[in-house]
C-alpha cells in the first residue's frame, strides 16, 4: 500500500469524471460529427444556395 492517505471525495470525483467522459465519448461517436464535418457541410450548402440563386429566373 501507499504511505499517503487517500482523499475519498477526490477519488470519487475523479472516478465519476472518467465515467462521464467515457459516456460522452461514446455518444459523440454514435451521434456527433466533428467540427470539420459541420464546416464542410455548411460550406457546401452555402455554395449550392449561391449556384441555385444565380440560375433563378426572376418573375417581374
């Protein structure tokens, strides 16, 4: 055993933090997208919108 006393509150909080982090990582893999993917989609959508607007026939 170690010679230093263990702060049980700190150990509990660290254990809970690790569990929450693992759950968050699993959810991010299951549901999330990276920032790069979101930016790429936004850029593609903006480009498509401008191309469509340029080809629009305006009624007078």
